[in-house]
C-alpha cells in the first residue's frame, strides 16, 4: 500500500515542482478589538495567479456565523497590463446551502471565479464584524500552499490597553512590534516580505509545519456568554471542563441497563470493551457544531436518546457510561493535523477533535469514540504520537499519545508460486497487516467482491492476474487477506529459459527523484516492517541456471535483507524491509535515494530456469 501511495505522491511532486503558481502581492489583516466581546476585522488579499495550477486562489471564501457577519466586500480582477477585466460586487456572493454537519452555526460566503487568461491579478477586500466570539483572533498565515511566494504581508491588532494579548510565531524570522497609538490602545504589528515559494519535496515534513504562521489570543476572554482564561493549558482545561461538567447524567433506565451489561464482568477492561461495543451498536457519528461556538458537547442523555453525536458528544456519552459503572475517564482535546501543540501558548484553534482517555492500573486506554469500529485500544494514525490536552476538574494537562514501534506496523506475507512448463503459475497469497498497515487496508472490509479483486490486482505484480478465491477478515488491529491467483504468463519465456520474478508483491515500488538543491530534511512519518516468505516450485524438467545472491543493505533510514536458497524442487525466498520513522538531514538525500533504488532493484530480480536436455 505504501508503494501505491508513494506513486501518487511522486506524480503530485512532479506536477507542483514545474513552476511557481502564484504570487501574493499583498496580504493584509487589520483587527480592531473594541472590547472583549466585539471586534472589526478587515482583510485585503492581492494575488497574481500565474497558471491554471493556482486557479483555486481565484475563489473567494469567507467563514461566517450568527456572531461573525460579513459587512463589506469588493473584488476586482486585472490582466497583466493592469486593465480591469471584472469588478465583483457583494450582491454576487453566494452562501453555502449544503454542509456536512447536521447542525451548525457557521456558514460559508463565497464567489467562485475561473480566470479566463493567465497571468491575472485578483484583489479581494472584506470586513467581518465579530460579536461575543473573541476566544482568539484571526491567525496570520499569508502563505497557504506550495509554489506561492509572498511579496508583502502585514498583520495589525489594536486592542484596549487593559486587555492582555499573547502571541506565538512559527517559521517566522521576525518579531511582533508592540506600541501604543494616540488613543492609548495597544498595537501589535507584524510584517513579512519577500517570502520564497515552498517546494513540495518527496519525504519532507507536512506543509502545515513549514508555513510561516502567527497566533494571537487574549489571555482572558468572554465567549458566547462564558468567561475563561488562556493563560496556560491548565486554565484552558478549567474552562473546557466547565462546558462538560454536569452533562454526563443518564436516565435511570439506561443506568440499570449499563449495570446489567457489566456487573458480571471481572475486570475494568472487560467492562470498557462491553460499553465501547454498545457505543458502536447504538450510535453513529454526525457532526454537530452548536452550543458555545461548537465547543460544548451535547448532553449525554441527548446523544443516548437520538443515537448520534459528533466527537464531543460521543466522547462525553462514553465518559458518562463509564462513570455509571464506576470507571473514571478524561475528556481529551487533540488535533488530527497538528502533531505537537504549542507548549507555552494555549489556544482553542490548535485542536479540532475530541477523544477519551481511560487510565487503568498499569495502562492507559485512548478511545476513538467517533469510530468505535476500530479496536478498543488502537491508537489510529491521525492521533498517534500527537500531543493533547487532558481535561479534568483540576484543569488541563499537556499529554502525549503513544506511537507504535516501527516493527509493529507489519505486513507479513506468505506466498507459494506453483510454476508450470510454459511460465503460467498458480499463486496462493496469505497476508497479515498490523497496526498502521492494518489501518490502510480497512477499506477492503467494506468492499464488495468485485472491488476487492480490483484492489488486489493493483497491490500485486503478477502479469495477467486472475483473482480466484479471496477472503478478507479482521481480528483486532489485524487484517488478513487470503487469496488464490492465476497468471498465464507469470514467468517470461525465451527459448529454453524461464525468467521468474522473485517477488509477486510490492507493486509500484519506486524511488524518489534526485533533488540537487533539496531544501528540507528527510521526514519519514511512519516506519513499518514488510516480511515476505516466498516459496517457488520449479516445474519438472527445468533446472536453475542463475539465481540472485543474498543481500543485506543497512542505512540510517532502514535495513533490508534478501535471502534465496534451493530446497529440492523448491526455491525459498525471504525479504525483510524495516523502514525507520524519523527526521534525517537533507544532506543524506542522495544516500536515501540509493537505498530506495537498491530495494526496488532487489524486489525486481529474477531467477533463470533452463529446460533440461532430454
């Protein structure tokens, strides 16, 4: 699977690296904070779009809500000579009528525009009035994608002197200037200029971790009628706890049912599993962004009655069920995109998800309540290794989720190839996928037989593959694929010889392109282990003329071993590839390419069989 994903990554990289797509001529954000509950925010974006790959930047999109109103807008499009080819009025804006959420306070205002020619410069200016919604100020992020340079960007925040405002900078080699205007208000300003375009390089850190970004937030806030502090994560947790406290009460009849379900079980782990399975059977995930700006979960009793909820509601409902049977748990806010939260800068906008933590003696469970189809104690890829905030009555605590050891993200393959005299073969394939690799094959469980066969054909490197029997089963964080495959030309015939591939899997295993001026370090987010045990039966009347040699390749990024030996009428092949997660210096990139090239070459080797003289 990793090989297939890499091909898509490689194609994207080639497309994006051909040229710069756009230039941000000017990006301006001006926040005028009148009070703790009211601000006027003015934006201006002037962007020159150079080619069709930057066309998405021509579309205007603005997030609004009942508390954030778009009060002014104008747009203008000019060609390369500066001639105005279109003026855009506020009356031309549209509002989203569809949302993936069941209930939501927010909505999008947008204008969809496709440039008729390139280059073209588009200017958008708009104003937002924000009421009772100032838990944080707009984020400063003038560079939003690869292949976009920035000429000039500025951010200004004016606020009452008595309002304490904090800020944090990421990937910015500049300082926030703090001054006072003639009215006695404090002014925070930040200016950037001549930011070069970022290039999408293979195996580089995520774009989000490379973009210049600045966060601004008040220390004390009033938000949808609630008061809180963001002095630190502990204070944030106190406010978050105030939103969930008292919302875990369940009806007496439900409490009796939960006791009947669990009272006969011996251990807390057994009880948690029974309740987690109940959550899976009785609820479904539906996003609901209502209540305290979408921050407050629906009461557990409501989720129980309706049978649906978002990550907040479902996690709180599971917390309520555990409380009924005497098992304490903690509400946890986390991000599925930010691997690490800023240790010294508490803010709500850094998180986008909620899970549940259940501390047990000698162990801690992390429950993904939006997808209870996952095994109870499995920490999925979007949160594994991420920092998060444990919320309790004592406040918030910065915690780190576990990450699976590279070697446990295992694909173990047992393959038997029965070759005939003409190069056709019957192939039996038994593969177990564990942890990270298991997660990527979960879609197989929901496919019909036809789609499963198509997927398996893409996974293997068997010419003219015809899938016969195929069974897919799940056991905890393991998926097993058991299949029978026929190929009319597995081996290539040339005269009296058969050229037999040593490995019928790892299709599409490729090497990254050379980058003489690589800018970023090598980043391998998830390590994994691929182990293959392959048995090839030699057809009667043939003998081995040539066979690859055993090889071992060791590099900082991983290790690979290949062994092959004859055992009577069979050839036994073993491959073991361990890729090691981590960050490696960009100077090692040629070494990394060589490592990947050697692996690809070994997987592509062939055994030569020669027909014996009669």
